[in-house]
């Protein structure tokens, strides 16, 4: 009898951004960002870009060869504008090819995140 390895992470098709959420911290200078990707075997690069109401970059982060389908991190805003509208854009890239992207509009207002 031969032993087989069980691969729990697998590419079940193209990687997709399944859901995302942005929750401003009480100081309104930081954002708690959560992103759920579909399962994958080959790690992608993930770019997170926060745009202010004028379309200027307020925060940016690049995750190189991210290995987990779940992302939970804190981003720091440049010159936060309370009550203003922002957009969080997430892009999944592999071999310099855009695989998936999604935008999530939000207002820079603190509220308790759901459990």
C-alpha cells in the first residue's frame, strides 16, 4: 500500500476574490482589511490599493506570493479625511497577469465590526 499526500490547498479554477471588508479603526488613521480568496495551490501576488474621494492613493500594500486564502491586515492612511468616501481595490496577480480585481467603497467612519 502506498502513502498519498493530501493537498488541502488546490487550484479549483482561476483564483477569485470571494469577499472583502474594510473597517476603520477608532482613530480613523488605520483600516482593518479582510479579504477571502478562493482556494489555490500556486501563491499569487495581492495588491491592496485604497483611493480617496479624489482618486488619489491613500494607502497601498503589495503581498508577494501570499500563501493563505484569508487575508487580515492593517493599513495606515496618508492624511485621513473623516467622513469622506474611499474605495479599497484588491487585485490578484500571477506572473504579471491580472487574475481578478474587486472594489469596495466605504466611508471613513468608525463602527464596531461584526463578530
